[in-house]
C-alpha cells in the first residue's frame, strides 16, 4: 500500500512561491534551492515520525501478554520419567496439528509472565519459547525507527544529507533488510529544469508511524514560515529573518 503525501493546494502554492523567492534572494538555481529545502523537510519528517524507544521495545517484549508461534512439536516429554510409545507420540502430534489448524494463520498463542492466563508449559515448549524470544528482541531493536529511516534513504537516493540518529541509518527488518527497494525516487533535469518526486511504499509501518503525515506537516511548516516572512516590508528584513533559520537562507 502506498502512502501518498498530498499537501493542500494552498500549502503547495506557498511553498512554490517560497522556492522562487529563495532563488531570487540567494542567486542559486531551482535545483540547489529545492534540494536544500527538501533536505530540511526530510529532516523534519524524521523527527515527526513515530519511533519506538529502546525502553519501550524492551518493556513491551518483557510484559507482552501473549505471542503467536509456530513450533515444531516433538511429542510429549514426561517430567516423571514415563516413556511413551510411538503410537502415543504420533497421537499427540496429530492432536497438536489439529489444534494448530484451528488457530489464526496456523499459529498458537502462548502467554508469558504478568498475564492472567495459565503458564504451565511442557518442557520442550518452554525451551523453544525462550530460544525464540531471545532471538526476537535483538531483531525488534534492529528494526527500531524503520519507517523514519525511509526519509534518510530518500535523501541518500537524491544525494541530499538528512540529519537523523545513527540507529535510523542501519534500521532493518529481520527478514527483508533495509527495504530500499520500497522507495521509488524520480529525479531528472538540472538547474531550473530540475524535477524530483518520491513514493514511500513501506505500507503498515507508514500507517502506524504516520510517516506521510509527518512529511505533510514538514512541508506545511516550511510554507507557513515563509508566508509570514515575506509579509515583511523590506527584502533586507526578509533576508535577515531567513538568516535566523538554517536551511531557508544558507543557500546564499
């Protein structure tokens, strides 16, 4: 599912006017000004995109009420030393398979500490739960900020520096990696004929982290600021005001 950034027409017009005015003030071409402004907006979008903290990930992992696992059932394991016949083991495996077939997506829910559910596990199951959870936590931490990292990747694709925490630059899904292929970037022309566009196809994480909303807000904020600035009577005052905001005038 694509997340399309579609700012309102008024904001788009204000931003276009801001870009043209910056070209006049700085003496730079459209490509230079646009890349500079886009870098500032991508940086702002990174800040505005929801990101989990190490503490929240760890806390959620430890207190999680339940999780779905697809374990390979090895058969009953006695705590008293009882031995099972091959027929007993096969019957237990069949029952486990039947139970799993009725579960969501073929996976059963197992509950952990601080839950009001029963926590009596066969030894084989408890070992596998512990092993999988020990592997899962580092994977969750590695994926921290994955949605926000897409803005960093857009900047990299356009050769635009984007300020972001170091962990965003290495964020990766535990199976799909950094998923750079989900970013579609269009960049052609140069100077005053420069054209640029992008689509972030991260899907679920974009919706959860509100990445599209974060970029829209960044664009609106830039347009709103410049609209206020250009209301100043003299261009000297405009330039002085812009100089106070890194990014708006540093192209000059």
